[in-house]
C-alpha cells in the first residue's frame, strides 16, 4: 500500500497524473534543492509569494464564513491568524534578509500567474462549498510539505552552502508538516460529510487545474532569472 | 411504493417529519382551498410574495454563477427570466385585480418572515454549493406544486365561487407542475453528481429549516387577517 | 453639537428615525435595566444570542475575504478571534451560570428572528461590499454599547440586586466600548474610501432594516417570558 | 472636449495610462485589422474566448444576485440570456466556420490567461459590489466596441480579403455598440448611486489590472501563432 493510502488527497494526486510531478519536481524546485537556482528567480518568487499570501488569508476568511461547525470555523480562523500574524511577518523578515525592499514589494503588481492561481481558488470556494475551496488549496498547502520532504530525501539535494536551505527547512519542519497533515485529514473528513464518489470527478478536475497553476507559478519564478 | 419513490425530494420530505404537513396543510392553505380565507390575509400574503419573488430571482441569478455545466446555467437562466419577465408581471396584474396599489406594494417593508426565508436560502447558496441552494428552494418550488395538486384532490376544497381558485389553478396547472417536476429531477441529478449519502443529514436539516420558514410565511399571512 | 457629531453612524441613526429608539429603548432593555425582566425571557434571549454569535463570527470571516488592505484584514480577523476564542466561551460560561444546558443550547433550532437578522447581514455583505456588511452589523455592535451606557445613565435603572447587572457591565465596560468606538471609526474610514453621499440612501435603508430586525430580536425574548 | 467626456469610463481609461492602448492597439488587434494575423493565433484566441464566455455568463448571473433594483436585475438578466442563448451559439457556428471541432473546444483546458482574467473579474464582483464587478468587466465589454470602431477608422486596416472582417463587423455593428454604450451609462449611474470620488482610486486600480489581463489575453493568442 502506498504511503498516502486511500486518502482523498492521494486519490486526487493519482488523478492529476503527470501534472503532479511536473509541479512537485519542477525545475525551480530541483534547482532550489541543489542550490543552483539563480537568486533573481528566487527573489521574484518571494515577492509574488508575499502577494499570494494576502489572498491565501482571504481564502481562509472565506472558509470561516463557509463553515458548518464550530470546529471547522476554529481551524479556518487559526489559518487566517497564522497567515496574518506569523507567515506574512516571517515573509517580510525573510524578504528583508534577501535584500528586498518590503515597501516596494507590497506595491509590486501581481504577476499573471499569481492572479490566476489565487482567484481560481477563491472562485472555486465561492461557486462551490468548503470542500471545493480546500481541494483547490491542497496543491499549495499539502504540496509544499511534500516538496520540502521529498527534496530533503533526494540525493541530488545539497544543503551545504545552499542559500535556500532555510526555505526547505521551514516547509520540511515539524510545524509545517503537521499543518499539512491536518489539511489532509480535513479533506477526508469533509469528503465523508459532504462528498461521496459522485463528487470525485469534479474535485479531481479542480485539483489538477490548481496543480497546473502552481507549476505555472514556479515557471514564473524561473522565467525571471535575470531580474 | 410511494408516488415520490426514492427521490432525494421524497427522502427530504420524510426527514422533515411533521414539519412538512404543518407547511403544506397549514390553516392558510386549507382556508384558501375552501374559500374561507379572509381577503386581508390573502392580500398581505400577495404583497409579501411579490417582495419574495425579487429575492427568488436573485437566488436563480446566483445559481447561474454557481453552475458547473452549460445545461445547469440554462436552467437557472430560464428561471431568472421566468421570474423577472413573467411571474413578477403576472403578480403585478394579479395584485391589481385584488385592488392592491402596485406602486405602494413595491415600497412595502419586507415582513420578518419574508426576510428570514429569502436570506436563509441565499446564505445556504453562498455558504454551500448549488445543491445546497436548490435544496433550500425546494420547499417553495416543489411545495407549491404539491399544495395546489393536493388541494384540488381534497374533498374539503370548494372551487365554486372561491376567490382563490385562480391561485390554485395556476400552481396545479401543467406548466407549473412541469417546472416543479424539473426541480425534483435536478435535485436527483445534482445529488448524484455532487452528493452522496454523507451529505444527506446536512441537506435534510436545511430542508426542514426552510420548510418551517415557509410555514411561518403562511402564518404571517394568517396573522394579518384584519388588514 | 451632538456627541456623535457628523459621523456616518450618527447620520444613520438620524435616518432610522423612531426605529432606533424602538430598539435601544425596547421594553426588553428597560426591564433588563430595572431588573424586572422575567428570567425566562432572558434565558430565551441568551440561547438565541449564542446561535447568533456563530453567524456573527461567519460575518467577520466574510469581512476578512472582502478586505482591501492588510489593516482591514487584521481588524476583521481580530473580531473572528474574539468571537470564537473569547465571546462564545464567555457566553457558554454565562449560560451555564444561568442553568442553561449548553449542549442542548447548541442544538436548539434558531428562532425566526435569529435567522432573519443574521442572514440579512450576510446577504448585505455578499451582495454589497464590506461597507454594506459593516453598516448592517452596526446596530448590533455599536447599538449594544449605546444601550448599556444609556441604561447605566438612566435613573430608572437599578443595579442593586439586578440579576442582569453583569450583562450591563460587560457592554458598558471599557473593552466593549472601545470595540464599538473602533467600529464607528471604521464606518467613517470606509465611507470616505468606498462611499460618498450617493450611497447614503441605500446604506440608511439597510441600517434601518437591521435596526428593526434587532428590535424584533428583543421582542422574541420578551414573548418567551413563560419559558 | 473628448467624445468620452467626463464619464466614469473615460476617467478610468485616463487613469490606466499607456496600459489602455497597449490593450486596444495590441499587435494582435493591429494584425487582425490588416489581415496579417496568422490563422493559428486567431483559432487559439477563438477557443479560449469560448471558454471565457462561460465565465462571462456566470459574472452576469452574479450581477443579477447583486442587483438593488428591478431595472438592474433586468439588464443583468438580458446579458446572461444574450450570452447563453445568442453569443455562445454564434461563437460555436463561427468556430465551426473556422474548422474548429466544437466538441473538442469545450474540453480544451483553459489557458492561464483565461483563468486569470475571468476569475479576477468574479473575485472583484464577490469581494466588492456590483459597481466593482462592472468596472472589472468594462475593459472587455466597452473595450471590444472601441477596438472594433477604432480599427474600422484606421487607414492601416484592410477589409478586402481580410479573413477577420466579420469579427470586426460584429463588434463595430450597431447592436454591439449599443450594448457597450449601455454598459458605459450603467457605470455612471452606479457610480452616482454607489460611488463618489473616494472610490475612484480603487476602481481605477482594478480597471487597470483588468486591462492588463485583457492585453495578456491577446498576447496568448499571438504566442500560439504556430498552432
């Protein structure tokens, strides 16, 4: 039996076919892991990821509204709080460490790829229910945990002298891995309560589309190498 | 086997228990059918039903937005059009026939019961998906067809000289019955595609709540007997 | 010049006319302040207010989604957190102190009045923008602060031996008064940034409707005197 | 005085600066007008424009929900109907004329540029009010009318033997020009009723972002020249 077992997440990954590894093993990821990613690419990614986080917090605010139980509301609220109180702050510190002017960063226009993925997620969440919203967010939340863990296990990865080591450490760390595991459990719980196999095709199509949009986000970073 | 068979609608009615007949066999309905309903009660109902129709059209506009297929969009769009182009016009003519000042009507404040049912439906539709929206609308759309058909079949009903005969005829007529039958089929189709038994408890709770809010709407009419 | 000056809130109160005092000086409030309110009325109110708070938290979750700036998001997020982490807990403790079975409480069906006000607010917020949402919430947030402060200043109020003193103290307290003052400032800030006098008529109509729905909420409590 | 005068639309175009002409005078447009656009580019554009139209209909469904008056609802409903009943049908006929397999077309994945613009519009409409929604749609609705009229007036345009003549004729035709003029009037009416100068900066930022996303849509067509 595969490690993911028969969770909704593992079924969605299977349904995404090669699109999943095109995202999690994207050249941006491989070069970040072996340290060969140009700094301009990473810097461009960081700035757009900051703009992304604002919409990520909006998505979890929407999830508070769309909750059916107090427990669901509390999990969504914790993710809004973590994004606004912690992640955005960490991101700003981190960007400052990379010499990014954080005032300018907040005023950078969103790239096409940032608009596409963030608004796709929000539309899925508004047109559908909370399960639709969380499935569209899963390539991001769970995907980052998988990317970091897989990179650390990859013999091609070099951590010595790798400028991006702290990025890998953060997403491979226990705290983030637990958050991603909770997101996977939430998918199963909601699929049992709001789903049924009739929904799988539609959820899988959205998951695959979101996965492709995440790969486009890496590609955007890579394309900015000379920035 | 019962006439409703094992449709989602018949299961929702069964889950609503006595609340369903408290709505479909409400004193307002019985007295409308035997002609003993005071005109003031009917007039108050008509005015609030006009205000209700505006939000009903909004609900089907929302359903256009929430559609996943062109066929779903077309059905929702046809219901927006029927409400705005036909029903609201018929309603205005009908109200005029009842001596209601239709300009004043449009400015009447919504009753508590009108606000409660219409906004409950819209919130279900926005917090959930299109199936949640249609389940919340079903006590209205399908219920009215059932109320009219059942009234015509009831020996206590008197059509001779009944001021409300045209109301019964409209909802018992082939056109409205077909619309209600299509709404029932749509519930089954969406439950197969987006549902599964895991969702039933939540759908049934919303259907029962909406049924109670519809009974409150009749009660509002009845309470206004002396208007 | 009146203490409220020319704030948006004071203009909305003025536009609401007698509806405002019918709410803030409702018999439920006056009898709560002089201690003559029957316990059954208060208990019914407390239970429905608990159910109300859940939708209040949903409304602020929606406000996170609808924010245009990080500062707006943070204020909304703080109100979700305060509601879920503090208020709902306090409410449960308080209800327990009043001998209410808090498990049963969470399963009590929402009263018509609870459905009407909460869903009206959410619909205003979804159909309109964040200013529409906050205006619909203002009779609640700012109104409670005014009701408590005004009650404490009223010679007819009796605090000695008044079972409801702690309720008045909570809403007249510095913490809640500051929260209400921030809500008033936020209205002005948003009206400047998203408004203009063209919007006033629509905002005032919604504020007045919400005020009436709040008065209906008191009336619901009063009507349950014998519970 | 310029023909646009001091309408909200003309102010939004002025605020967009060079982004406006980068869209309306995009190389895709110029080559379509002089007939030198490769067929592959046009074909790719047509297919994505079909997928775009589905979300365009969803946006007007949302506008029905977000309407404050019956007149507003009717205009939105007419645009849903025109899109679903007429435009999508015409589009399918037109695509067939260009040798596009229309079944395959409906299953083509949305391009990044299609996702970005359509979901940006829907998010603006859900996070904001109907004016936010219509401003985000204006570069499309009004822009196409301007592009076609300006192309016909441009001496570099060649209609003789131009494969794309019917496209220009459709958008320069009286029917579409009237629809665009109505959209401009609606912006002014809504800005007076829901706006005020305080909103202009936010509306202009969204209009400019939407204009850039439309230019990206042309660019997507151009990039597919060899398809």
